[in-house]
C-alpha cells in the first residue's frame, strides 16, 4: 500500500464539473424542486440528492423517478426538467477558487520541472455542457477539446459512467495521447482527481488515482461519520463486486477540502511560480 510520503508528484489533474467547478448542482436542485413542488412532492432531500450527483443523466433520472413517484410519465418528467434546465443552466457561475486554480495549473510544474496537464471528465452531456459553459468560454478554454470527456462521449462504454472508473481512465488516455516529445507517459498514481460527488470519488479511487473531495457542505453533513468511507471509495456505490478495486480507510490517497481556494500545491508535488 502506498502512503503519503511515497506518492510521486502529481503530473495530471482531472476535473469533474458540476458542483466542483460550477454551481450547476444548485441549478439541478432548483429545477428538480420546481417539478416536485408542482406535483405536491415536497423538496429534494440530500439523502436522495447524494445518490444523483456525479452519475450520468439517465441513471440519476431513474433514481429520482423511482423515489418521487410523480403522477406523470417519465417522458413528461424529462421534458419538463429539460425545459427548466434550459432556463437555469446558462446562469451557472464558477465556484470559489476555481478561476485561480485553473489559471495556476496552466503554468504549474512538478519539482522536477515536468509540466502539469489537465483534463475534464464530466457526466454532463454535450448539450448540457454547452448550456452551462457557453458564457464561460474563457474559463473553459484551458481544457483542450480532445481533453474533454463528456457524459455522452463515445469513448465511454455504455453503462460505465461514474462510479465506474472509465471516464477518468479515458481522460488520462487523452492526455497521454497528446504529450509533447520527450514527456514520459503519466500513470494513474500521478493523477489527482477533483470531485464533489460520492460516486465521483469512487470512480477516481477505482481508477487508481488520488482524489481531492470538495463536497457541498450539505453533502458533507449527509456523510457525517462516514467521510473515511467516502475517501476510500467504500460507500458501495459501485456494488460489492467492485470492492477489490478500492482503497483502505485513511490510506492517504484521498483528501477532503472545504473549497478550491488556497489549494496546497506543494502537498501534491506541484510548483506554481
């Protein structure tokens, strides 16, 4: 087992988007609550919200649908939800610390002078990605087009969204496929995954990567007393058959952070000048 002192410097940072870079998770909640209220179903509790976060749209939609028991067809629910999302997604804003962090990483190096690479790995479809980011092109231009792995990307096998590790492994492949001459291939343990969701943390851990968990305060509260399980990826999101891929509690591979402000680059072997 690898512990903190044994980790190599981080050479690749792989980013989730919703609730991590953007306040889009709040927009999802607003849209969902509007439909729940319309049909007398109250508001979305964090116990359910936690299960929806990070997952591909069809999966999270099915979970919500089964829980809410709405008196409309699934198709109508999807139609009403999409209509609300088209209204709210274009108002998404970067979360605290995001702009500085992404800017810093464009010039970051390891202590050995190696370039630090970045990629995006989000469950958002191409359509929703555009709705959320069209007004934030300057922020997202740091992610080169081929290093953006989206929820409906053909490179991600069907049924292999988060908490499966595929999207992060593919994001790493996009980096390795476009390294400059002379750069050595980056390994999973040289990657740092940035995630806000519990399924996303598991995806990163199952990919054999280090993880920075930056959850919404209410999500963190929902897992009070179980944070160690979350950081190890051991909340059972991917099913018991995949537990062998995960880490151990307090093994040092994952860290909890309140926000992306004042990111500790030196802890991960990175230097920003």
